[in-house]
């Protein structure tokens, strides 16, 4: 059955004969049925329509069945298998096998080998509840209050000491996000969302020294909000306010791509989610949801934004699109408080206000599991259930296991779920190419959100309790897809090369510009080389007869006037770049850009000096004669004295 690829089935179907035999008994039954229907119709009785007989009349006997397969494969290696297959299909020993029987058998075998994620999913269980009396993973802690104040605490010790207190904010801060400094960015930034829909950015200019100006190091420093825009605070921070980003209260704010992108959400149905470029170089992306958005999670490497709200559904968006492409729902789901995309596990997790966790598959968009968390305080009389701004948190880092994985030898390639690993075999059928696991994570390995939630456990918090959910090694482990499963995947940003619009022209110095090569796909290789890939570059060039292609004068040595192969390769690569960009929903990335022409430096001071000198007449710039000093009133007065 495994050899029945599309090419073999196409040739095999041509060998089936059309059935020209007519059964007399079937004809008699048909005539009797027509007479009975006519008699019943005269009395006002109508019978239900009979099931029409199968229209497929293609059949083969055992000898024709076996000989046809031998002719297709060109040998008698599978003769015994063909006899067994015929006997398996001809269960009533009629001596004939119909084409529809063979197709039905192939479909049944394929259905048994192909499993959905819901069928292969191992249920996740809660590992236990813990009450957090005290925890530390930061050095400073900032708290906002309804009295329009911000307080920064020193959290390096068990007793938190207040360092700064800023009062008199224009509006009540409802949510905050902090973007730390990096080797490429010396400043850090704090974003504040307010109840009036404004977003305030506080940029700390010297975060490694101190966040704000300190008057007294031994006591708390009190400042008014208006003082931050004057000295000496301007040397430590600057404030930028965006007015009316949303028409209602800002529910959550977050940074992405190292602080270049700022994302906010609100219950505003006209601007539920807004993605804004901090530098203002791009237009805002605005998502509209009927009842607004309470929470979101963005994975920039996948160009994916997951949102949740009071409607009880999770919506998946492309960060460069205006409409959602998927809606994940669960039966009788209440309002969603937090949502997280675990890209490493290919799942979406949502936490509802009834303490229920829903898990969906990211690509099949099916509900895998719904888990009710039994917190100890639920049902206690007088106990108020409170939720924080974030309810789903990544678990601890397992450093020992990560070091062991790095020291382990290279594991064999696993079967990827992407459809891009399919190529055409030598017999015309479709085959699935083994793909290295690192290729699946390429582009995601440097994504902060990917690393943040790529943990064995997730922690769900409510009040002062946390519940641990294990995703690996105990339940819900990543399952490799079956060998013949072709799993669809939506295009993402890492499908594109790093510089898709880089021109391949040669500069004035005759130095070719570096162009990012496309990732090798099995479709560009022959079936034999794709099945057994060779990673040695020298061996590949030697087998192709191109030993000296990497040398400088290869084209001249071959006696060619123009490198036509290079031009054809560039055109083919450019075509693939355009196809990838359009497929990923970003056709503008396929456009070519041209470098600006180099201009001569301009002496701005000299031009300014010439413009000023033109305003004065020639006599006004000459020196004053010596005799004129005696005629001045001051000199004449001094002489009289």
C-alpha cells in the first residue's frame, strides 16, 4: 500500500476494464419496482427514492490485477503482495476487484496513519498549588495607585525600601510596561496607560546609573509629575505623551522588537488593539473587536497577535493585517483574562475568570483541553477572588537540562509538520523530506517571547496562590507528526530572507553586494540528493563538475563573455523572494530599493557667512580712518578736560 503513490495509481486506473455485463436478475427487480411504484402512485402512496447504484464500473480480475502492477513497477518483486492485496479486497471471492474498493481501502489506511493534534494530545494536569508569601526575581518594583501616583521600591532585599514617589499624574495609570536597555540601546523606557486612553512614555537616559535624580539617598524622594520636565530631572529622563490613543481605558500595554513597537489594547470597539511604531516611521495598525480586548500576546517572529476579551473567544491576527484570520472558542467560555502563545509547543493558552484554562492548537485551531483549576479559596465565604494584570507566567528556567541538551550529540532529524518539506519523488509521487529541528526554530530562537515561554512549566496565578502546569516530560509533550502527515502552516516573517529587497547590482567599485541566499528547499534538489542530502560543499561542487566555480576568474577561464548562469540564478532568487513576500502578506518587502546618489559635502557655515555678508554694504565693513577719532564728541570732551 505504501507504493501506491499518485503516479502509480494514475497508471493503474487505466488498466481497469469497464463492466459490460448486465445482470438479468437486477433488470427484473428494477421492472417489478417500477410497476409497484406506478400502482402505489394511483392510490396516492409515494415511496422514498431508492439509493442509486454506484456509477463506478471499473474492475479487474486477479490475473489482470497482478500483471498490471508488475508492468507498472517493471519487475516481479511485488507479485506476492499484489496477490495478497487482491484477496484482501475481494472478501467475497467473487473473482473481481472494483476500483472503488481499492480507493476506499487506501483512504482507510491513510486515515489510520494520520492523526489530528486532538487525538494525539496528552492531557495536562495541575501539579499543585502554592501560596506565595514572598518571591524575588527583580531588583526594582514599581507600583501605581488610584491616587495618581507612582512608587519605585528597591527589591534587592527581603524588605522593600521605597526610593522614589511621583505624585500628581494627570490621569490614573491603569497598566505599565518596561523595556530595559540593551547593548544597542543605552536608554530604557517605561510606558503607562491611563484611564482616559492616553499613553505616556518615560524614557530613562541613564538607567545603569540611576533612573531618576536623587536628592537624599537615605530616604524616599518625593517629586511632582510636572517637575520631571525641568532641571535636574531632564538629564535623567524625558516624558512623551500620546493623547487619546483609545477612546476608553487602556487595559494592557507591551513592548515588542526591542522597544521599537508599542502595543496597547482597550475595550474601545473602534480601536481595540493599536500597534504603533515608537519612532513614528510607520502608520499604526488598528484592530477592531465588537466588545473590545482585555489581553493580548504578540510573537513578532510569527507576525502573530492573539487577543482575548469579555466575549470569551481568542482571536488570532496578523500584525500587518486589519482583520482576524481565526477565532478560537470553547463551550460556554466566560470572559478571558489572559492569553499566551507558546510557539515552541504550537499551542495557545487562555485563562478565564472562572479559573478555567483552555488550550488550543495553534495551526489546527482545535480545542485540545479545558482544565478547571481548583484553587483552595474558591467557595470560601467572604473571600473575594482577585486577578492581577497578568495571570499566566513562564515557569523557572531548567539550566541543568539545557546544559545537558547542549552537550548531547546531534540528534537525527525529526519529521517537520510544515508542508514546505514535500517534494516529488522519482516515480512521480509526493514524498516528505526529513527536516532538521533547528530549521523549525530558525527566526524564533532570537525572539524574546519565544524564549520567555519556552519552558517546561507554566504558572497560573490567582489571589496569592499559583498553580503549576507542566507542558513537557509529564504531559502534553510535543508529539512528532506521522511520517505521511502534511500539516499546513501559515506564512510568517521568518519565511522571508533577512534582506528581501536587496539589489544584486554591482557597485562602482566592482564589488558585488552581499545578497542573503534563500534557504535550500527539497524542491530545488533532485530526488536522490534530497533523500540523502550532502552537506559538504566541496563534494557537491565536485559531483557537479564545478570545482573552480568559487575562484575569482572562473568565468574568464571558461571563455565566457557573460555570466548568464549567474543572471538566471539571480532572477530565480528574486522570483522566490517576491513569492515569499506576497505569501507572507507583505508584498511591499519584494520591491527593490535604490541607494541614494552620493553628493559632495556642503560647507553650511560658509554659505551662512556669505548670506549674512550680502546684507551689509561695502563701506560699512571697512576700517574707520584715524582722523575720525578726533571728531567724536567723546574725544573732544576728553581733550577739553
